[in-house]
C-alpha cells in the first residue's frame, strides 16, 4: 500500500476513534435515536462518496468512501454532542 493511501486510512481511523467518543457521550445521555440518525446520514454520505469515486482503483475508492463516511459522522455526531451538552447545561 502506498504511503499516501496509508496516511488517508490512518486519518479515517483517527476520525473513527473520535466518532466513538462522541457516540458514547451521546448514548450515555440517552440519545440513541439521534445517534442512529447521525450514522444513517454518514452511511448515506459514504455511499455517495463511493459512487462518485467509482472508476478509480478499488482501494482508493474504498478509502475515499471510508473518509467521507467518517467525516460526515464526525460532523453529525458533533452536532448531537453539542445539543446534548447544551440540553444538560439547562437542567
């Protein structure tokens, strides 16, 4: 695997760990529906990324879709986490 692909894969894994933290935070605050919606949106974004990148090398396409999905998950789970934190601060 070329170093560029390995670097992008490592970035995706780093995003995945951040997403895990955000997901656990939201689940601990009893927001499973919001987490499920966030992952549904991230999955849809990953599928779109896969379709857009189709035609390239299979590994490149897969890594690209993985990065798109994990980035979308980070954005949506961050929104959920901010809402959970703000709602908790009001109580």
